[in-house]
C-alpha cells in the first residue's frame, strides 16, 4: 500500500497477463481495507476536486468490483459511494468503458441495486421523465418512483408526484396545512413533506423543499374522458352503471371536503385531477394549495379551473370603455368556493363536458396542467356573467344525460351565481335528498345534452 500511495498510477497498470492490481488483491482475498484503498486510488474521478471531473486511464478497479465479481464486494462499492457527494455518485454510476458500455447496465445484480439506490433523491425517489411547471409560484412537478425506506421498502417502487418549491414561504404554508391536519387515510392520498440536504440534492447550491404525493391508478379525469365518447354514452346499460358508481365517488369527495371544512380548511382547487382511484378506493389528492377559512388564497393552483363567478372582476378599458374580465389574484377562502367547485365537478362527470370551455382548448380532455384561464378573456367573460339562464341550461343538460332531477337540483344549487345562494356548507350538500334516493339516476330522457357553451 505504501508503494501504491507513493506511485498511485501503479493501480492502473496491468501485468503481462492483463491483470489489474485489484484483481490480484481480490483473488488472493486480501483484507477489505487493502481492496478499498486500491479502488479509491483507481477511481475515475478525483474525490478531492471541487467538481467531479473524470480522470483518463483510471476506473478499471471500480468497473471490476461492480461488474466482474458476482457481488462479492458489494459492501466496498457501498462504502465508496457513501463518501461521495451527489455529483460524484452520478459520475461513478454512469461511468462508461472504452467500448461505450455503461457501468449501470453491466453491473451485477446487487451492485446495480446499490447504484440505483444511491442515485435516488433522498435515497428513495427515482425520477421518471423531466420536470413540468405548475401554475403555482416557483413550483416544479416531477413524476417519480418511491422505493420507501429500509424499514418500509417498496420493492418495485410506487408512483408519486414530487412538487419542488422554489419559494420557501409557499412551501412553509403548504406543508403547515398538511402537518396540522389529521388526514384520514380512507379519504386522502398519502402525502409526505421534507427538505433535502445540499449534499444529497440535485443542486448543491440550495436546499430543495418538496412534497411527495401518492399517485393514483387513474383519475376522475381519465374516466370522464373515456365516458364522454358518444359510443359509451349511447350504451344505456354502461351509462347506467357509470351514473350509479359516480354517486359513490361524489359521496367520498363530499365527505373529504366536509372533513377539511370541519377543521377550518378550504380545499380551493377541486377539479377532476384531484380525485384518484387507489388500490383501497377513491380518494381526494393534493391539499397542498389549501387555505384556512377566512384567509386570502390564490385559485391558480389549478390554473383557475375551479374559480367561481365571484373570482372574476371587470375592469373598464381606457380605449374601448368596455369592462375587461380579469381573474382576481386572491379571494377569501370560504366553503362556498368548494361548494361551487363540487357542483362544477358533478356536472362535468355526469354530462361529460366542461361547464365552461376554454376558447383555445375546448373539450373535457383538457388536463389541468394546460388549464390557465387568466389569458382566456372569453372564458372569464362567460364565467363572470354566470346567471340564472346558465343554471337552466345546467339542469337541462344533467337531466338530458340521464342524471335525474335530484342530481340536477343539487348541482344547480351549488352553481348559484351568488355565494350566499349556494348551500352554506358541505354538510348541507351531503344532506340533500340526492344521496338518499335510489332513483336519483333514473334517465329522464335518452338523448344527450347540447354542445359546449
């Protein structure tokens, strides 16, 4: 070892048979610290450098331990990775040999698992795809696989959504809501909040603030998009089953919102994407944008998709003199916001079309990720002028699609243009006769409702 330390390049030199010093050490079953020392001297990166630059001619020992030893020295591989920062770990895991083969693809099974785990964010999340921007300020969204912890592992990983918060105040608010509410497992998707240390972060220059949200098998958006197809709507037996099952989902959503309201919290962004099907049933997802009742809140978590009429104000234009519709930056959090959103969601599920269509992206299959009403004047104008005539159209559409008179009555009350005219609470919504009458889904007509307004 003293010779190798004095002349470290010796660890890269093969003998006349083409054998590296690390191979000799392993075959002779030398002490683990000797094998470790050789491997460290022959790493393809300089551990003492500020940046993980590669070293030409080095790395043969690292490749040998990972790919040619049948996992006999996986403990040494793990120890070496433990002393590296995140960027160094990436360089070691994605090392390539002279033929262009990657270490990750050629590593033996146990070593490969160690390599994959070391690349995981917080040692449990593997990213799937690139980031997408959220409507929320400074928030990026990643799809990932959660492999759990050593105490509670998920062998194949489970799908989650990771929300990265660039704004500390936004993160603190979102995580405090989750921390302070005792969420019922039967009603809400699992959520986890944490801050990553700089040594383990994808960015060593700042702390990453994250909320992990369990991903569903599918969302209500997926179901509604499928059922909006004419061939399914014309199949009376299929439609009848659909309408019957949706009432159970509506009930779950209503109870979830009522659960939040009982704890003084307003969800504020209830849309089709917020309701997901999990192994143990349907649940409400992502309350990170919620707010305490009586405080001001933004409706842009979902691009304004759940905004009620009172969220629109008209500002007179200096040029034309006409009122221009603008979505308010904030509104006061109150139960009426969720009551409106609940009625809107019920309408869209039963009728199979948007309550109000985006002018550029009309259609029920418009995902909430691309939904942004702030720049859609036509949408805002229609929403801001929501009136009794629109309520009559809602009733007609719900009855025409087979939803029944009771569901039409409940939805029309929830979608009252004025907050004071809506049910005062979600408990009032859940007390409606719609829930207790088995005939609430009887078809009043066999025809479909009209087109998008």
